């Protein structure tokens, strides 16, 4: 299967900063075919991510630790939080922005974030079953459990034994 013309052109101009900048502003995914040097250029990567938040995948590791760039991606699609580097994993605002898009990313959060009630509530509002990645303490929190159960009754199995016997939880299960 022949390679798309825009990919061939990008590969041919992978070192040309002006060309790459213009192309990723129109089609962010073309960042994949830019040179390593240009995938480490803040302006180019930010343009690519603004056009296509999933282009974060092709940014240099250094720029995956750049809060502005990662935030620009995560606030739009959420799941790209998985590309965030260690220095950003304690950034609650960044995680909350992503959780508004998809609760699934709680899986990538560190243990402190999985024990933060505000964070876990946002996650289970979006995807109840994700309570399975919450801390034990929050799996035993009635408010968190109720929100999760209202979103998906399947999360019942991940609640604490104590909450599995709670009358309010059992009522939600019956509805």
C-alpha cells in the first residue's frame, strides 16, 4: 500500500522547521514523521497537539514532561495522560482535566491521586467501574460508592465488604 503523500512530503522535509510547523498546524498527527529535533521543539509540538491532541504520543520525552503541552492534550481527550512523565503525575489539576473526559485514566494515576476523594469522585462519575483502581479507603467511602454505583452497578464487586452490606448501596443495586 503506498504511503500517503502528506507523510512522504513530511519525511522529505522532516528537518525543515517552517515546513513542519505549517504541516502539523493543519494535521497534528504528522508530527510522527518530523525529525527527533523538531519533535523536541515546543512550538511545533504545541501546534500539533492543538490540532490533534493525540499527537502528544510523538512528542519527545522532554516535552511529555512539559505541563502546558500535556495539559493542552489531556484536557481535550483525557487518555493521553498515559504519556505524561513522572513530574506531572502529582499535578491534580492536570489529572482532573483528563478525568472530565475519561474516568479510565485513574488507572495511570499514582497512589496519592488514587487516594484523593475529589479525583476518585471525578473518575467514577465518568466511569463507575474505575473504582477498582481507587485506594482501599475510598472503596469504603459511601459517597464515592454511591456515585460509582449510580454510574454502573458492575462496580459493586470492587466495593469494600462493609459497603457491600450497606442498605443504601443495596437499594441502588436493586433499582
